């Protein structure tokens, strides 16, 4: 019996113990979806976090290239901790996720984002998920191996390089260990009440600071990530404009 995205999203899995001093999260998410409107959306639900309560975050880039991070936890204990220097605004607001079927996910971040995604497997996602489950721990600890794997995955999936290691905008070195993948088969969203249209392959690869995001929609699950700070991890809120809704 094949695991569905809904089932996999309910399971947290850690591939290896974190390094000393690293921040760690575990969960699932949508790596990113580019839309016909030029908008780009990404989802990061991390129910397990070493630096605060679990949280959910939605990233939005406008057609003009400006990023906003929405999260249901304060900036210092959510994605803004690592990404704030590359975004225009950080907004704290309620975010809900609801599975309406084994392959259908609805995300609501009122009043700004309403987003529905449908997932499905492909030959490549099945093969890559099987391979990920067999990789020994030293591979997940090797930046060189993760770069190679990300390049292979990008060719197989048609997404461009899947960046599994690198430096965040705030200077943290990150490693992501996805064990299961699905393609985004369809998606629709409203941003501030305006429809984005269907997914569309963009002309250029989306980036948030130095971090490249996929050119096609991908869902990852049973995933852990670690972020090693540049020296020490700041506890102060980021300097990016931040406010609370809801």
C-alpha cells in the first residue's frame, strides 16, 4: 500500500541527530509553486522545533519580486529567524491547514492567503523517495553529497536544482533531509482576494536571498532540517518590518 501525502504529513522523522548548536525542525511542506500571475507561494509546517513551539509559515513573493513571510508564531521562533533579511515584511497571523482528501490540502491565512493544492506521485518522486529511505547517515551530513543529490533530483523532476544545503539569507548554514516527495498536480490561490491563476513554469528560478526554489511545485514529507547559526543564534526579533494580524 502506497503512502498518501496526508498520511506522510502526519509523521515526523529525523534522519540524524542535530549537530551541537544547530536549530532543528521536523515536518512537511510545499517547496514552492509558481503561478500564472507571477506570484510564488511556499509552505513550511514544522510541528516540531528545537527553538520554540511548532509553527506553520507561508512564504509569498509578488510578481514584482517582494517577499512576505506569514507565520502563526513570532518572527524569532519561525522562518523569519533564518530568512528575514531577504523579505520585505513579516506578518504574524493564524494559519490553518486542512486535508480535504488524501492528496488535497487547503491552506488558509486570513485575510491574506487562501490556497488549495493537489498532489500526485510520478515515477521520479517514487524513485527518489525510495532512494532517500536507503541513504546512510553520512550522506545526510555531507554538503557535497546533498548538492549532488539535489542536482540529480532537479533533473529527474524538471524543477531545476532542489537545494538541500546552503546558506540562508540570515547566514545560517542549512541542510534539509526530505524522505518523501510528490509533485504538485494543480493549485489555486487568492492573495489579498486576487486570484493567482493556475501554476505556470516561470522564466527564471525564484530565489529568497541566496536560496533557490523549485520551478515546479513539490511537496515534501517526513522531513527534517537543521540550521547552524553563524557564530551564535540571535534571539531578538528580526529587523524586517513585522506586525501581527488576528
